[in-house]
C-alpha cells in the first residue's frame, strides 16, 4: 500500500517532535519496518511502480489456437516461452475451455 506524502510528513513530524518510532508506528497503524525505510530514504515521495505487462500476446495466442487446435498446453508454453500455467490462465480468460468427450 502506498501512503500519501501528506501522511508520511505527518508521521515524520511526530517523530521529529520526540515521539518514539515504535510508538508512532502503533499510533498511525503502520509497520515499524515501513517507518525505518522512510527514515533512511532521502526523499519521502512514493516511488513510481510500472504496470505489469504480460508476456503472452492475446492475438497471437488466439491465432495459434486456431492454427493448432490439438496442441497441448506444454507445447503452447514452449512456443510462447512461458510457463504452462500462464498459457492455461490466458486461455481461460479468452474463453477457451477444455472439451470433455
């Protein structure tokens, strides 16, 4: 969870006024470890985290399924260079289901 800069400054102000670090952590309901990280960092602004990108191109997977309908999950995983579970999850999201005869 990312805490707003105003909240971080409020916590740090209490510590600068003489409040104990553990006491401040309890009062503001944050982890003491988080507080120590804030104390070590030169800047209190939250770090930007990039969005997670998937390795599997959805259009390419759909084309592969249409071209090779009998391929196994492990074969598709090897083709795309990912784990078998990643292929299974993506196929489930795209609506491909295992047909039971």
